C-alpha cells in the first residue's frame, strides 16, 4: 500500500515540476539572432564613440596631473606618426574596462537592459527567470572579453549566456 502511495506522490511531484517548467518556457521567448546582433551593434557604437571618448578625455586630464611625462611622450609619438606600445596597451586596457563597466552597470541597474536591448525590446535574465544579480552581470561582462566570443552569437545561447546561466529574452 505504501509503495503505490509513494509512486503516486512521485508522479504528482513530477507532473508539478513539468508543469512549472512548461510555464517558464511559455513565459519567456528567446531574443532572435537579429535582435541580439542589433543589441551588439548599438551597444558597441555607444561604447566606441560615446563612452570611449568620455573616458579618453578623463584619462587625459588625469594623466596630465599624475604623469605628464607619459602623456607628453604619447603626444609626441603621435605627432611623429609612431604610436608607442605604451599607447596601445593603455588603449586596450581602457577599452576592456569600458566594456566591463558598461555592460555590468547597465544590465544590473537597468534590470537586464542596455541601450541596445531597450531599443530592440529584449532583456537579460537568469535561466530561472529571475533578475540578474550583480555577480551575474559582472560574469556576463567578463565572459564577453573572451577572444572569438562574439562568434558564439550564431547559437541561441551565446557563450556569455551559457557560462553564466543567463539568457536574453523578448521583453515586449
């Protein structure tokens, strides 16, 4: 008698889990590859031409105060047309920092949205349907810095989604 009650309870529990899983799948629709590409394009245009300009100006002012010799060296090298390795390293580090700060802060503070996601009507959420935590947003941003990661965009879940148990879904 106990075995049938146990198996009935297991079947009921399994049905409830399957029903909950099906409800979550119906609740969220993955963003299309076209939407994901537009997100990337809009956000990267903003990063390259907006945020990088502002960050570059701020770093220039900061370097003028704390390392004027380094700033003069970079300026002289640029006038001659021979940009130094120091300049390229600084440029690379600033761009990576901008990338991480932009995506982390936007996806956390704006509940999974960036400018690109707002325009395309998508947002990033956790696989369990919850809002991103700061850790989720930071790990997504760090994952984006992996070489060749943008090419994972040809799949439904990109590397930065699958590695961090997140997804980008349609929000409207």
